[in-house]
């Protein structure tokens, strides 16, 4: 998947999707642009954004999105589950 695919799936199934997990770096449309698109569809969408290598130029762009949950790769299954729970319950957590 890339950001375009993510937007398409979300727009078709938004009533069934509780939260979106995205990587910052993706081909075609990155996670930052996809999150902006998701917010145009649903300003209240819950997003968990993750990254391994995050260029400094992206940090400010992510802050502007007000994404409440950020996760740094690599992470464990338990860390992912905890981050998803935080996203679903609007707990602010930053690890990027």
C-alpha cells in the first residue's frame, strides 16, 4: 500500500475503521500527506504514525498534523498494541 491506496480504502470503509496506522515514508504519497487527506475526509480520524528514519524536515510537518500517537521503529508487538490502544483512546504519546 501507499498513501493513495490508504485514502481509497479509508474513504470506502470509513464507517468500519476505528484508527489508521501509517508509516511516514511511503511511495507515491507519504504518511504525512495521507494523514492530511484523511483529515479532509474525517477531521476526527485517529491516526498512529510510525517511522524508522525520520528526516528532521518531517518532524515539524508531523507536529502540524496533531497526530497524538507516534511510534519509532523497530518496536515490539506489545508496543504496537499499546500504541493502537492509545490512538483509540486519544492518549497523547510521542516516540519519534
